[in-house]
C-alpha cells in the first residue's frame, strides 16, 4: 500500500510539473493560431472593401512563365505575396521588406 501511495505521489508531481505547462502552452498556441487566422480574414476583407487589386510580385518582377508555375505566391493570387512567403513564426523575409509590392500595400484602417 505504501508503494502505491509513493507511486501516485510521484505521478501526480510529474503531471503538475510537466503536464500543466504543456497544456497551458498548447492552449496559448491554439488561441494565437485562431487569432492569426482571424486577422488574415480581416485583412482580406479590408483589401476587398478598399477595392485594391492584389498586384502580384510576379507582375512587378517580370517573372518568366516557367518560374510562375512553381511560385507559391502565383498559386495563391488571393493573398498578398508577403503573406504567402511569411515564415511560420510570422517574420517576413528580408527580401519582402524591400519589395515594391510590400511597401506600396495599403495600410489597414
């Protein structure tokens, strides 16, 4: 009986030590991903409301047809190219920051 009490105490301690922080982190990740998707939808609605057409970077950079077929931005023309190439952490590529398409994008109201 004493062995069971010790084992259950150790298991409960491990759950508190590791389980609770992992659960809180998972909940935060889920919430932030949901918030990011909502912001992306709002940004698309804002662009549609303003009536600005998404000028693809392939047009500005005069990319050849061969390159366009393999380009992620060309395959998703409804999204601005910098959102397509954005890293999973949300950081924009250095190349996108200096691009004319990104710099001339309308600011949200």
